[in-house]
C-alpha cells in the first residue's frame, strides 16, 4: 500500500511478523537523506542493525516469501522492517529524522493488526486444543489407576477421574458437556422423586404415604425416606453424605451434580423403584 509522510508517497508492504517492510530508497526519502547514507548507517552500526530483525535482504529466491516481486535484472534489494526504520532514526540526527521515526513508530497497518489479532485467536484455540488432548490422556491414566485401587463402578470411576483431571488441568469434562452428572442406562430417582412416586401411587398404604410426605400431605418429605433406607441397611451417612451400602448395590447409583451457579459439587445416591418393594 502507498501511504504519505509530509506529502511524500511511500510504499509500505504489509508483513505480520516484521510490522511492515519499506525499501531502502523509500526509507531514504522519508529521512530526507541519500540511499548511500542509509547504507553507511547500516555498515557503521552493523552490531545494532541485525538482518531479519531490522532489515531483510530480498533475493530472487526468497522474494515470494515476502510477497515481493523483484525485476528480473535485480539480484538483491534491501527492505527495512518497522523496527529497523525506527532504529535508524536514532542514528540520523535531525528534526526531520525524529518526525519520520515517530511517524514510523505510530504506523500500524489495519490488515497487519487484524491478521495479528486473528493469529492470537488461532493460537488460543491451538493451546486450548492441546490442553484438552492432554486432559483426555490424563483421564485415561486416572481411570486405569483408580480402577486398580478398587473404584470399579463405571459411573463412580468416571466422576472420580473427571474430578482428578479438573484438579490437574482445570478441564472439567462434565461441565463442558453441560451435564449435571453421569447418567446411567437404567432409570434412577432421587429420594425426593421416590417420595413423590409413593404419594402418587395406589400401591402403597396411607401410612406409607404419610411417612414420605409433609403433615399437609402435599409435599415430599425425603428426610423420613432417607432414615427408612438407613434403618433397612440400604445406605449410611458418611461425612454428611448418604452413600449406598453393599446391600444396595443392585438398587442404587452414586452420582455427582454440579450446579453452574455454584462452585459446590454435590454427590448423592439415586435409587431404582424396586427398592421401595424392599422397604415397604
């Protein structure tokens, strides 16, 4: 693209890695010095002006990689990067040099800026994909190890492995799936849902219905059903959580619920309808 500095047309080539590229002749025009002066500065300050950082030497072989077309008779041509143009301004002592240096420093090409932003987004996506891949591998490792130490129930193994991965990498696969927990192939109910099933069914006595409902008989009372399950040996309370006993293994499952609105993770036991036949 062609841009202006104090009514001088200068060609600036977009380059995402180097800011921009400007030919030796245009840099000289910007600083209002001869091309020989620019070459002299490059030679005198060779320790500070580094190739591929402050300037690039474009040849017939590498021109395409810079998006440059050299005339057939031109073997090489020097282009200055944004950093190089600015650096030159500290060696050329004049008011004009200071103005041109400041202009070059402020010059941001819209396409370069957009490409840079897009590259950042792509980089974030790549980093996220790598993290997910690492987390998936860790999940497999945790599953194998936890199975060996005795966590053999499929759902509990998945929940425990997921929780371990989340601690290690911050990736929670259950949360990413937007699931409240690990589902099973069979139908299970919470204790509150079981209470409602009893209240709505004609199979249970009035006494049983009173047990699992409030005094008004219009709402479930899960506390009483939990105590009944405990008294029949189907569950026990450990660290404030109801957990199924060995007796309940064919009637229950232990699942994890995680609310999107709270950091608290809740574990609870769910039941098959058949357990009601065992206790009533």
